[in-house]
C-alpha cells in the first residue's frame, strides 16, 4: 500500500510538472517544480542507467560462465 501511495504521488508530481508550462503557471510556487527540461532528461538518464546495469550483469554472467567452462574442460 505504501508503494502505491508513493508511486501515485510521483506520478501526480510528474504530470503537474509537465502541464505547468502549458498553463503558464510556472514559478507560482518557489522551487516547485524543477525546470521542464528535467522532465525530459530524468527518464532518459534512468533508462540509460537501467540498461547499463542489465548489460553489466549479463556481461558478468558471460565472463563467469567462460571461466567455469574452462575449469570443467581442464578436468
């Protein structure tokens, strides 16, 4: 339940963040939200970090399996 509330809050914040420039409500509350350019950059950066983590994990598995195969072949 807590995760649902947190994710809903993040979604609502993100939607408001994207709609503020359309309705010209920017800078009505000091510091809320960040500039709109971050709304485009943050998901891209998160996606790149996620892809990097997955590829690194798979690369580690491949390297470990190669060394394991070499040890089996030596026996």
